[in-house]
C-alpha cells in the first residue's frame, strides 16, 4: 500500500476571507489548547484504508509564543490552488509528497478561526489538537470541543513575528547558527548574516552574505546586538536564490526521535564542530557537546541549526579570526623591522622548526612571507 503523509495533508487550509489576501507565510494556533503547530520531520507516514487510521506524528504543537517565536518549524507557506490550498513547511510540500493526490480545505467558522480537513483515496480527516495541559503535545484526527478549531495567523512584525534568539555573547555581539527552508530578508537593522568560507588548523573565517535576500537551505551564522528576538526579526520570502558554493557549514532541519519518525544528525567528533565560546569568551567551533541535543546517551545537532563539517578531520577547535589574520597578509613598515619576531611561523601564528623539512605551504620567516613548494 502506498504511503502518504496525511499528517501534512491535514496541517492547514486557507479560507477565502478578507484576512487572507494571497500566498504568504502563517502560523497555525489551536483555539482550545492555544498551542502552535510545528513540523518535526519529513518522513512519509502511512494510511490504513480499511481502518482509516493516519500517521500524524510529525505534527506537534507548542503552547506559548516564546516557545515558537524563533522556530522556523512553526512557519507555514500557503499556496492557493483553485478552491483549495497547498502548503510547505520545513521543506515539505503537501501536493508533491502525495504525488499530486491531494490539497487541503477548510470550513470557515468566524474571523480567523477554521476547521481543517483533507481527503485522499477515500479517506477524509479533520485535524484536532490533543487535549492536554502540557506545553508540548501532538495532533490527532479526532477530539472534542474547542480543539477542532484553528486560528490562521499571517506573519507580521508585531505579535506574530519570527526573530533570532542567539545564545552566545562575545565582546562584539551575540551569535548563533541558523538553517531554514525559506529565504528571507533581515527586518532589523542590527542583524548580520555570515557563513564559513574557509578554515584550517586552529582557525576559521567568516564571509558576510551581503545580498538583501538570504538564500533558503543555507547554513549560516547570525550576529546580533541583542538576544531579544523582537529586535532581531526576519521576513520570510517567496523567492528563488542561489546558496554560496564555498560554504563549509552544513545544517539540519530536524532532530526527531519519535518512533518511526526518527530524523536527526548524530554528532561525530572527527568530522563535526559546533559553535560555542572558549574560556576566553571567543567564538570557536568545538567538539564540546553541551549545546547539543541528547537522546539515549548520544548527542545530535539541534534542529534548524548549522555545524562546521570538518572534512579534513583536523584536530582541536577552530577560533574565529579576521580575514586579514587568517591570510596572514599585513603591511609591514620598514622602520619596524627591528621589532619583528625572529623565527618561522604558520600563517595562524604557530611556531615551526625551520631546521626540519617543512611541508609545502606559506610561512612567515623573520617577518617575511616564504612559500615552500
């Protein structure tokens, strides 16, 4: 029997009311539980045609705006198709993953409140949030009372925004990593977006993404002046962009451990580094696992974040240095030559024994650049 994601089919539908003016990005909040929908994986679930049971384990809900204000998994793109709607969340397209079998529909109740339903291969289901007092829960295809009604809320810059909440504070600002399925523009002036275009033994450098539209599915490092998400807002867009080809970062949309919906990236010390601070408060990529997600004694990359892929399997941490310091190319004044440190060093300042045969590369010897071929 062919599998489809009824879980995603029943995620959302958009009404023809004055509040919905066209394609765009939204959040979906349950009227009864007040929890918001988030998408935890893109694994295709199953449907039993005889028992009419559906797999909706990849749709979870969170109570409290603070829990989802920085979460890309709560951002739903709505695409009107005739009298029904397609949607995309965390890179999942309903119509595409059902091989063109279904779209979603809804019944308008009042203002921004709707019931959500979908049909596929003779099975029709409505979406409910599970009755629970917990902040974190899941959805079902049955329920009671107010838990069958959903608010569809467009993304805005007041009470339904998405913004960064960085966790690493250095002397020059707040940093964090980010990975999302949608392109965006920066809505707050104090937010900068970077990626890692080069690293070597002990150090790495950043390259700023200067284009107004930041590309989708691009692992990146965010720099802010505050960790207040309301002041670090971004605006999701519908746009076609090209990701930088020299990016050394990788990202993951998911970190799920639900039965039959396990979608995650296990942390490997030999080939991965995660962003953190060293003892001096400097930004580093490290093997320290304190910021990772732990499950059954193993560590995983958190959802919607980025990590450095250590393809060369170099040892140790990598400290952020300026692009000038990374290349080691600096102006040297002639009158200051007497103060130049004697000896031979790598470009990152590590001393080497010049009496031994040096590996090919660029070195600084007695203050001058030397190329060993």
